[in-house]
C-alpha cells in the first residue's frame, strides 16, 4: 500500500488497495436502516451520497487528465473534502448556498436535487453535474455560471451563489443574504429557507470571515436573528484535533452555535449537518459547523499529505457501506469505475465546446449601460411621485414637501432625494453606521455596525436577494478598508456569473478633503485610485445641490434597471456650503426639484456639466467635486481680467465624460486640469489619457494634490489644491 500521494495515479491506486482490504460482515443491514447504529443516515442515502463523492474524485482526476494535454485550465482539487456532500444532503435544494472552491461533491448532490429531476435517471443526473463542472475546467462558453470566464461552483437553477473573490471574502455577502431573508419583501427563496456558506481554514483567517462572524454575532446579540449556517472545512495541520487553533478561534465566537465533526466520516458529518441545519431553520439563528478535512491533491509545491491519506473520505464511506453489508469490496470498485467512466465520457464531450474568442464576448456580462431605459425609469418614478404616489410622498415628508422649502444645501438635497426614493420604491433599503441620524425614517432605514466590510456585505446580500440597497460609509478611508468587497465581490459577481447574479447598490461615501474642518489624513482622504480601474463600476461626484438630486436618481435608476454598482462620492466640505463668490450670496444653494421636473432635469451617467464665463474662448478648466467651486471663483476673476473660460464639471469619474471633455478642450486649445486627488494615480491621469485618445491638440497643464497624506492643521494647505495654484496654472497657460 502506498503511503504517499503525489499523482492522480497514486491516489487511484491507494483507493483500490484500501477498499480491496476491507472485509464484509456475515450479515448486513437493509438499505432503509441506519448505516450506523442510532444514526440518521440510511444505507440507501449513503449510496446516493457516495456516488456524488465518487464523481467529485473523478472530476479531480479528469481535470488533471485534461491539463496533461493543455485542455484543462483549473486543477484545484476537492479531494479530501468530499464530506461536504453530506452537508448538501442535509439541506434543501432551494436553500441558497455560497460554496468555496473545493465543493465538487456538494455540487453533485445539489444537482441531483433539481425539481425537474425527481424520479429521473441517476446516470443522467450525475453526467449533467460532471459536465457542468468540467465546462468550467475547459473554459467552455457553455459553463452554466461563468460562461467560460473562470471555474466556479454556481447556478441560479440550483440556488448556488458563486464565491467570486479571495478565500472567505464571500462570507459578508452570506450574512447580508441571511439578513435580507429576515426583512420581508420578495426574494427568490421560500420564507423558511436558510443560507449556507462554506469556507476553508485559510478563509477563516481572512478579514472577510472575521467581519462576517463578528456581524453574525452582533445581529444575534441585537435580537436580529439570521438564518445562516457557516461551514468551515478545515484541512490545516491538526484539523483532526477538536482542540486545534482553528477550532479554538471559531468556538469562541459569541452569538453562534458551534459544532464539530470529522468531515472525513460521512455518517458523523451528516449527523452534525442535519442537526445544525435543523437548528438554523427552526430557530432562525446562526450556527457554525466545523469539519475536519484533508487535502489529498494539492497544487505543485504543496506539502505532501503523508499520513492524511489514512483519512481519505472515499475510503471512509466505502468502509461504511462494506461494514453494513450494503456493498462488497469488488462492488465498490466496480461502482468507482462506472462513475469514472461517466465522468471521463463527460470530459470528452466538453472538449470540443466553444470558448470565448473576443473582448466583446468577455465583457458582455459586465453591468450593461442602457441610458434610455435609465431615463425612462426616472420618468416613471416622477410620474408615480406626482400621481399615484403623491399621498405616500406627502406622508414621507410629513406634509412639508421639499420643493416648497426654499433653496437647499447639498446635504439637505441628498436627504430629500433619498426620502423620495424610499417613498417610491418598496424594495429600497438605506443603512449605515448612522443612517437614522440623517432624518430619514422608516423600517427600511436602519443602523449597522460601523465596519465597512460588514456594511458592504449587507448590501451585497440585499442586492443578491433582489432588494435595492443604499449603503452609507463613514468616509473614504473606510472604503479603502473594505475595497476587496467592492472590487472582488460587488463589481465582479456579474462578470463571473455571466450576468446570472447581480448585486445592485448605491454606495454613499463622504469624500475628499475638508481642510478647515477636522484634520488628519484619515478624515481628509483624497485618493480614489482604488476605484478607477474597476470594470463596470459607476463613480459619481456631485459638487452642488442642483446636480446632486438628478445624479442620485440616475444612480438609483441604473441600479434598478441595469443592476449597476454605483459609488456616490459626496464632497464632505460642500455638504453645508451656501455661498459661491461672497458671504451671504447663497449661490451654491438650489431649490429641490418637484417631480414634474425630474425628467427634464435628468443627468445621464457619463455626461459632464459645462459652465461658460466671459467669452469662453480662452481656457478650459476640467475639474470635479471641491474643484468646481474653486474653479468657478477663479474663472470669474479671469473673466474680470478679460479672459473667457469654460469650466467642465466632470460629475462622473467612471465612466469619464470623454466626448464632452474633448469637445470643450478643443474649443479653446488650452486645458487646465484641477484634480483634488494625488498627482500619482489621481483622476487627472485619466483626463490626460482621454485627451490623448481623443486626439486633442493643444496645451495642457495639471494642478493636483501632492503625493502625500493630508497633514493636520494649516499644513494641509501645502498639500491640497487651492485657488492660488489654480490661478497660477491658468495664467501660465494663457501666457502661451
């Protein structure tokens, strides 16, 4: 008998040798009896689950076979984790599940639970599951979840939400999904469904798991019970010891019911999974199931599994069946070979399937851009607010409609717009660390933990469940803390699920510097580089109240119609600003638009706003956010000196309004870029690239913040963009 596994052939031979050494009893059990005394797992159910485990093992072997002649592109194995088939068997087929990357056996069981397959051919069901998984391995466009973009375990038909990012990063989404199931509204799942998410010991050590476990416990302590089952499949050193480090770290989490089982023992795993799932479904409270597993087929360079071979889950299940007299050793091996033949047949069939061959095909699953539909959605919202929803709107504003309240600040305008949105859309949720302090009211407005990862996870889950979340962070530095959730999860889900799963949201973030307010580099974070290269993400920056309402409505409509992920960066220094040129002029205020004007004042995503001062022939100033107010003040002074300017408020940092930008730049031939982010990695770099791509011919100068964090006190003025620097840059260009 081999004591080391370094190749698929070794693993195959090890299984055959171990099974051949088994000895059946003189008398066996009936298929309907428990496979182990006093247990819940019957012999018949064990055989069904064993088929899924065998299929998972052969899928690993097939992936390496395909890789041997460069037709397989993903070989991360499930070998050693086949016990998760018992977890699938303990759940219902309509329980949403978020699976980590060693879940082939779970997938095969769930595939057999398809409603249309009740009483169907088990051979066909197994081949269908094998084909689904292997399409991901060969990057076939017929892969049921990614469409050839990656290999993930996911399916809308099977209620499997793919884990699209780093280990454990999907767990905050699972918390959010469980939270969404408790908040009413229409979701794709029954009222008594539970959410299951699996992760490994590496994921357990990551920030996503820490945030999710903390959030689940906090919800429980707050009386907001979550129907959530977290399953840690631990293949780390010492995992078979119930007192190991991972167990100690997981067992001590407040608010979560903890249980442990040997994930290599099918009967023990099934007992523990049934018990945990029944608890979550009955009590609607979270539980954590810790399973000890092994890793038998690692990547090149991984540690040799050594003695873990003695815990091969397939050998363990074969022993259960042989000891119960349900199969003889030779029958086990025969079934092993039969399933292997089915999987190899499926592998040969997917070999010839087409693959993605163009950039257009690849990016087709990113969030669509349908501006006419978005505009139509804004018009429909206006019609509802002015018509059938007028009474609800009156009630939401306490009888004091905002359009009758006189000119408003940026902060007041945003609150009024969200109140309108809540009154008009029953699926809208507004939450954040201080959401209820803004003046917004209702059971769909609630406070959360201040942790940005948790807030984004709640938004991800709510969006996946069909709601429209408006999440609020405390500041831009918080967004950087949770950037992995935005980049890896929110903006990637649509791409890696071929559009099958989307998580629309509008993420409000108080942003940029407020140098005369509270100081320091955390409060005055002025970097948005982390957002600039995220495919499909919309980034909006309203600078004044007149634009804030229509831009927020555009983002909400895009999230509703196109399931877009929008980041709404709000210049915190302008929240309460009233004046533009001199104290008391109130020219930065604007009246709130009545619903009858929403359609006419619609601001399409990716369109700039242009201000003309003087003759408008001499200089184009391109800016956004705080820079708009400063640029208008400088341009007014330039006009007094006889120079005409065009001030371009970008309004949208992604997508940049490139056509508007090039047109206005070409009109003067001189462009001054005023960028309040840093010179390196700042927005100005994108503006320069757009001008080059648009074949602009003329002079360009850039005024940007220094490549330094923002210091405390008056020193901040040495780092940030100011009116003096803008004036100097303008005169330098005008002198050419």
